[in-house]
């Protein structure tokens, strides 16, 4: 048999540890392994118990919803307007124009030979055939006379009319230059100004440099096309390239520009790759480079959208501060108890974030839903018209820039989350003893 000896010193040590353990306060810190998501659960529970009909909550959700809806509609219509105007410009301009380096789009451009451009290079031809349809094109300024009317015009000569221009609505017939090289198309606005119709014959007068008498050409109107970008399309007279070559006494392989029309969607660094194929004295010009005024005008719409969105985000943030303040005041007793039993500030911030997150997500959800309903109905029915003389299109265009939509939602969510965090930091300084004493 064995007997344990009584050891007073050992027993006193055990009793001392037990007494110290009993004195340790019950704290949430001891519950962390089991309740690490307690703060998030509390915030969601508080949010669920708050009546939805409260004016402050409804106001916050409404402002958030209106803000994201306005931003999404602005992004969609602004991007859609830019794409539609770009398409209309590129009908007559082309996706790109190959011209001598750093030259402006003018009627008196010097000609160049296609042999200078290495059009006999198999690699370059293969690249063009794969990516683009291309057409030789030239311009020449002149004066149009018909009856007693006189207007400035610009001959726009092609070897064959591009498909992009043939897709424009027109009255009359497509010019057949194999039968009559003097047949032309003019814009409906030019036809209105001079009072001409399809089948009429007009005269164009061209300067001959130092000579006193101008050159005169008699041209027959075979068709009248509908112009949309008035500053660019109204003075155009679509004609055979041979007319301009004959007036300027050029060779048959001389031209002022080569128009490139995209066959498929654009790809990244497309313009850079195109310029790499060109000789150093040539350059590819996009419509943005030749018509910067149109894109600057469109950018104003984007700036207005961003400004309005920023204002609405500020208003939504202000309302969120009010709602958070009201909700925290309502829960001040619970917050004081939680602080008294050991909840740290980060956990308290997480509870506050969980408290207001449902309102943010609800506002974003309603705003996105309303925006997509509006955009889809406009894209299908086009029920909001525009003045074509001012905006160059007859209805509000819609595009779907999903990455921009996602970025806008994320921006508003982060802005409101940051506002909530700042407000929570200030209100978390509530002293628990004072709150509990006042109850």
C-alpha cells in the first residue's frame, strides 16, 4: 500500500490559484474562440429589429438608391452617346486614316503615291486584309452653283463608295462611275440650301492657283444622302476619285489619304501596331485625333455625370451619418453593457458596420434594379427622344459598360462604409459607466 503525504505548501498553492481564477471577471475575450463572429451577429440582429418604416432608414435607402441609379444611367447614356457619335463620324472618316505624318484633315493636303506606302508589301497587305477594308480617298474644295444659289462644297473622291457610306439612308440611286464618272451624291442639307433634287445637274468651280479663271465641272446628282454630323458631312459631294485626280493633274496611283474601316471589334494597341507597319513619314489618324471637338463636347456629359454622382454620394453619406447616430443612440445601453464586459473597439466597429450594411446593400440593390429597368426599356423602345441637330442622334443611346457599373457600386459602397467607420469611431467613445448610471 502506498499513502500520499499531506503537503500544506502544495495545497496552499492550489488554493491560491483557484482563488485567483475565481476573481477573473467574465469577459468576451474569454469567449473569442466560440464567439469570434459575435459582433457581426449583433449588428445584423440590431438591424433586423429596427422597424423598416422609420423615416431615417427609408431616407438613407432612397438617397443611396437614387445616387447609384443616376450614376449608372449617366455612365450608360454617356458611353452610348460617345459610341454612336463615333460610329457616325467613322462612316465618312473611317476607323483610321493613313496620311503623311502630322498632317491635318484639310482639302489641300499634298498627294502621295501608294508605292511610298509599301502597299506592295505582302506583310502589310495581309495585315490590312485581315483587319480592315481600305479605300483611297481625296478631297478638293470648291463652290457649288445651282440656279441662283451658291454654296461652298467639298469633293470627296473614292475609287468605289465604301459599304459604311452606302449604309447611310439616301434618296435616288447609287452612282455608277463605270457609266458616268460625273455622277455624285450630295447631302440633304446641301440639297435643301441650293434647292436641288436627285437628277439635277450642278456646277462646281475650283481655283486654278495663279490663273484668273477657275476650273468648272458639271456634275449630275444621282442621290441625296442623309447627313447627321453637319459640320463634317453637309458640304460633302461624294464623287469618283478620277475627278479629283484629273482636276489636280495627279497620277492614277496618287491620293491624299487611305481610309481604313474596321472589320471586327477593335483590339488593344491596334493603332500602335498599324503605325509600326507604316513608313516613318506616314501616320494613322483616328477620328478622335481629327475631330477632338466632338469628344471634348461628349466629355462634358461625363463630367456632369461624375459631378452629380459625387454630390449624391455626399448627400447619401450625410444621411448615413444621421441614421447611424440615431441607431447607436437607440442601442447605447447594449453598447455600454458590451463595453463593460470586455468587447474591444474593433469588434464594436464590426457591429456598427453590420448594423448599417443592410441599408447600404438594400439601397444599392433598389438603385441597380431601377437603373437596369430604365436602361433596358430605353434600349428596346427608345421612348426618350433627342434633337438630331443638337445631339446628332434621334434618341437616347444605351450601352452596357459592366466594368464601370461594378466600379460605381464598389465606389459608393466603400464611401458609405468609410463614413460609417468614421462615425462609429466617434460614437464608440461612449463611457459605459455614465450610460448605465443614467438608466
